[in-house]
C-alpha cells in the first residue's frame, strides 16, 4: 500500500486528489521547492501550516501563473487573493477564508474545486469548466441548487452542511454521476429528475427531514447507495428495482416493517451494512452469507 505522506529527494509530498502527488512547499525553501518542481514536471502543490509554511503570504505563486495546475491549501489564514491570477489552475482545495475574495471567473480551466462557501467567493455559477465540486457550509439565498444549474460538465457534487430545502437546479446537470448530501437538515424531499438516470452513487447523510426516498427506485443505474441518519422508511421494496446496486448502507435509518429479505434479490453485494434493529427479519451476516430462504 502506497504511503499518503512521504519524502523524496529531501522534499515532502502528500497524495491527495485521485492519488495525485502534491509537493509540500516549505516557507524557508520556496525557491528550491519550485525549482525542483519545474525540473521534475511537478505541477501540484500543498501549502500547509503543518508542513512548515507559517505565513499568510502566498504571493510567490504569481511567479508561476503559467505553470501551477493544482493547489491544496490546508491553512485557513492564508491570503488567497493571488489565486485570482492562476489562469492554468485545474484543481483547487481550500478552507474557510471568509475575509478573502476569489473570483472563479478568473480560473477558466478549473475542473476540480473543494471549498468552504462564503459570500466573497464570486461567480460560482460561471465556473463552467467544473467537473467535480465539493462545498462546505453551502447556504445560498435560494435555498436550492439554482446557482449551480448551468454547470453542465459536473459529474460529481458533494455538499456538506447546508440550508437547502429543495433539489431544484440539479435537473439541468445531465452528466451528474455522483451526488452526496451531508448534514442538510432542512432538505424536505428527495425529488427524482430525468437526468438522475445517470447517477452511479447517491449518499444522503443526516438529512433528517427528507421524504420521498422510494423515488430512488427510478435511478436504474445506481451502483452505490447510502442512507445514514435519515427519517424512518416504511419498507425497502423500492430497492428491488436497483439491479446494478453493489454497495448499500442503511445506517441509523429504520425500516419500519423490518422485512430485509428484499435484499436477497440484489445479491451479490460488494459491500452491505445496515443498523440491525431488533425487529429486522435478517441481519447483515444473514444477507451476505446465506441463500434466500
């Protein structure tokens, strides 16, 4: 198994997005790090307080605006304004920078973005090149996904902690394959849209008010489903329609009729886990290791 953090030629690296190697830039040897990167065709960098970058100034990046393609910023106190000039940037991860301004229209090649949302991040709705998007603390005024409705290249969307009440806006994302909604306590209903037919994975985690879960049965290509901390559901008959389902997790979400025998029809599973309530007909082990009675 490859190490996620390692040293090479006296430089620190971390494996980040899709196992990509990110060179950790150290404050006391910025020039050496960048020279080494150019010599070895390394275009992805991590800037972290925990890896000896104890400054909020990352203006050195401006000297490499035609070179840098990936940035992972794991220090929340950084001045991120230089990012506005990195025209070649394709991958960007940063945290909570409420006092900082970033105009995503300045990053026309950005395909991967993960960040903590706030009002000073401009033109998210115009980040048309995005293919993968993760947002924390997403609290749009619309309380839905209308702001993202024109991001037609998105194939992966993850939301963590949000005030959204509806899924409106997602119906336009025709390439969406992976959808994860975590800690969305005000989301009222799971609504099936025609474009959801392309979904491969769906995760609903701590969506405590959500209804309409049986509509998941119409996502015929679904391979992975997670329902964790959702309201009680009457039964799981609707899962029988998901012929391609290989991974299923039903955690802290009670099936009221307790009939788990429907899961035998979906075998074999690559992964199966659910909270075993006392009234259930079968537990995890039964489903995975015995034939249908």
